[in-house]
């Protein structure tokens, strides 16, 4: 018999089953997801590829509890969140999920450390702001305001803020979309380091197929469907990527 610890490690962190999502657009119904099945395992780094309109962001929002499926199931650690109310979904997002978006959404009047403290003050067992900034290589910039930071540095502060509450799941939506290639590699290295050192289950959605080489597993979305699911033999370092 498996020990409770081993069973928990092997249990999927997140799964969606036959998930669809339909939005009303005037008198027309637009389908963003069409029967997606997906499992995210503990500690893996997954890249979701797809063109604009393929359903990537919709799927990420459902995984993070920002949106709910029209049909199908969302399960976190054995807990069915499909019929969860707003309060339960808020608790799920607050306690278990970190988000990183294309735009940094930092408070301009607060330093890097103070932006992170907004999260750590509410978390149950947070990293300190200093620990979070060290993980993304920004210890020396902790007292700088967003206007004093480059775009890549601001994005790394946003990553530090997302992981400071020690989320089990980190969801990144086009985290390098507003950055040049060299700066993007630095940001991807920060995401990879968080995944390795904290064991955070990480999903990165992007239209840039090159980024797939840094993942454990690569998923391809097209027209709201999951059309490919492959595992890389090894993970490339972001420094090796060329785009």
C-alpha cells in the first residue's frame, strides 16, 4: 500500500475533464474550449502553445479559478471545484495559485519589496519579500520603484510577488510577450528556478514555440482543442533558446 505522502505526490495537482467554455457575443455563442482533458502533475513545468484565439488564456483562467467551465470538471488535489461558489474560488486562488501576466500590474507608488508585501501580508506561510526577490535575482533592487526598473526587472518582481505566498500552482500568461528576446530569457530563467527550487507546478502559455524546449511537457491547443501532448527528453536552459 502506498504511504499517504507517496499517494499525495502521485495524485494530480490539477485536472480538467471534458471542459468546454462558451461565451455569448450578442446573439452568437462563441466556443473557446471544446472538450479539453488535461492533467498537471506535481512539480512539472508545462508549456501550452497555440495561436491567438486557440483557447490558451481561457484554459489558464479556468485552471486558476478566474473563470468557470460551461461544462466539464475542474479538480484540484481531489477537490471538485466545478460547482464551487465565489468564496471557495477566491480561497483557492488566494491559497494555492500564483499568476503572472504579460503586463506587470505593479503598484507604481510602492517599492519592489512593498509590492510583494501586499501578498505576503495575507498569505498563510509566505516567503519574505527578500527571499522572493532573491529567487528571481533582484535582491539589490528591492527598494526601487517600478519606474526605476526595466521591463524585465518589473516582470521578475511580478514573478516574485506571485510566488511569495508559496503557491502550489504558478500560471504564466505570455510572461515574455512584452519583452525582447534577451530580457525574455532572464524572465524564463526566473520561472524555471522557481519551478526547480520550490517544486511549484508551473504552466506557461505562449505563442512562441521556441520556449517549449524548457518544459517537461508541451501541450498544443488549436481551435479550442488539445491537439498534441508530448514530453521532452530533457529541459533546455532558457539561455540556450534562440528566437
